[in-house]
């Protein structure tokens, strides 16, 4: 019986490692490209170009926050998590804090799955908007197409095929934005002519400080979120070893830097060539249709499609891992709600969860109904919620020996609730009593409250155990 149980556990670990961690065989180049693919979403191609259209070069400073998050991951998170093994962030927190009860890991997995399910909705909507505007594809069909394509290769190949497809998608994305930027600048008369034309429209477009509240808030939000984002770290778990992680992250930052320059350039190009757009998010479509020839225009649209798919496939796997591996395989048996699952059962739930992670957001995107407001709230809060929920517990778990399970649970729950409540108070209810504090991004009070709860409860637990 003991030998059978050990073989059962080894089979489960092998199945999970193959589907969710590619048997730990991903090298630094493919790892770097996959990290880039998860970072650059539809929001980057559509929303960021639109913001550059509206505020100019200053929004580029947000990338400094993103790269600071990557550096934090490089120094304090990624290699350390890879050295510990495992498959998910929730699994690490569970192994570090839970013992036999799986409370911290299960709670974290549940929150992560909800956040990512709703976040995927925005990716579908962004991609479908582009297909509709360019090719006249109805929104329902566009959403279904993105869901079907991402699901088809993710379900079959797990994270291995997802990472290899990420490499193709990043190459497509780089080629698209670089070609569009080079051709656009040339047609404008060169970089100097583009700068002069932007200054003639509004000198603030060339100011690095024209939108300080927007750039600072988003830089902090992305920085805290990127350092511990589960769909970024899912790629870390698939790499060969901690040294591979240390090489992959700087390569990814370099690729992102090229993309950032191209996106900034495209935003200025759109502003100069189409200065009267009512909706800045339409910049990409206008550039593709009206400024570039068919070849470059299609490359730019291909970059948008690649950005959508590279984000969706990552989120499908993270959500699937949270539901199947963290909740079904670990949490539910630990609390006695289901018997110990078989490897076949885990595989079945994993596939079902992957399909659900694709289908549920597609349904929300087609007809959000009364959930529409919730969807928009969570999309707006996405990186702030991730950073507020996970940053302190993950770093504390890795680097503070005195941290306790109670402290970790408090940090996760308090961070999540604080960031969400702050957004509701400042943006939904418009509570004026907070005064100038309303300019703070939710990640600031979220991470702060999480840290206070994490440290206070951990110290209280240690004191109680010491007195006992």
C-alpha cells in the first residue's frame, strides 16, 4: 500500500509538472520571450498607444515601474521560487505557511482564479473590437475565435506549447510594431519632423512630467503586480533552474524596451497624423487602415492579435492550475470536502478548468449584464489587486523566517479588500472626505495595509507561541 501511494503521488506530480511546468525544460531565450508575451497584452497595444496619443511621451515612464517590478522579481522572487520547486504561487504559500490545512493556499488560489477569469474578459473585448473595426467580424464571432484558438493549443500542449507559441507571437508583435514605427517615422519625414509636429500640436506631448498622477500611480501598480504576478511566475516554474531565470528576465526587459519605444512612437504618430480622434483607443486601427500600406497595416494588426493570444493562453493555464492543482488536488481533500483525487481525476478537472477559464470570460465579454460593472472594476484594478494581494506575503514568505500562516492569510485578504475598497471609495462612490488621497493608486494603501496585517499578525502569533 505504501509503495502504491508513493507511485500515485509521483504520477500526480509528473502529470502536473508536464502540463503546468513543461517538465522544467524551458531555456532562457524561450523563457524570456514567454515572459515578454505575458507582459505585453491587448491593453499594451491598444490602450497604451491610446494613452500616448492623449498625453505624449510621459506615459513611457510607466515602463520604469514595470521594469522595477521585473528587477524585484529577478532579485527577490523568481529564482527563489524556482529553487523551491512547485507549480504555482499558491502552492508555495501553502507549503510555506499552511501545514495540513491549506487555508492560505486555497484562499490565494480562489482569489487569483477570480481575478484572472475577469481579466481575460478585457482581452477578448479588445481583440474583438479590432476584428470588428477592421474586418467587420461581429463581436460574438471575434470573441469566440480568440477563445477557440487560445484554448485549442493550450488544452492540447499545456504550458510547453503555450510558451513555444509565445515565442512566435512575440516575434510577430516585434515585427509588427517595429515595422509600423519605422515606416511611420519615415513617412512623417524622420524623427526630427515627428518631434516638431508633435510640439506644434501641444508642447506637453514631449514633456516627461505632463501626467504625473497617471504615470506614478500606474508605475507603482504595475511594479508591485509584475514582481509577483502568477501568470509571469508560471513561466518561471517551467524554466530549467534559478540561473536560467536570472538570465531570462534581463533578456525580457531588453525586448520590452524595444516594444516600449515602438509603442511610444506609434502613439505620437497617431496624434500627428490624426489629431482629432474622439477615442484615443482607436489609434491602432486608424494607423493600420489609413496610414500604412496593406503589408505593414496587417503586421500591426497581427501584433494586436498576437498580444491578445499570448496573454489569454497564459491566463488559461494560471486559472486552470489554481482550480485543478491548488483547490481540487490540494485544498478540498485537506479540508475533507472530497476524497484524495486520482491522477486521472486531476487531469480531467484540469481540462475542465482550462475550458471554463476560456468560456466563462467569453460569455462575460459577449453579454456582461449585471456583472458589467464588476468586470470593469476588476479590470481597472487588475495589477493593483495582484500587487496588494500577493506582494507582501510572497516576499515575506521567502525572506522572513518569523512570518506565520496567520500573518500570510491576513496579508492576502487585507491587501485584496483594501485595494478593492479604495477603488470603490475613490472612483465609484467619489468620497470627497479623502481629499488629495484620492489620487493614490489602490496599490499604495493595498500593499501598505497588507504589510501591516502581515507583520502584526505574524508578531502576535510568535508572541503567543513564545508565551505558550
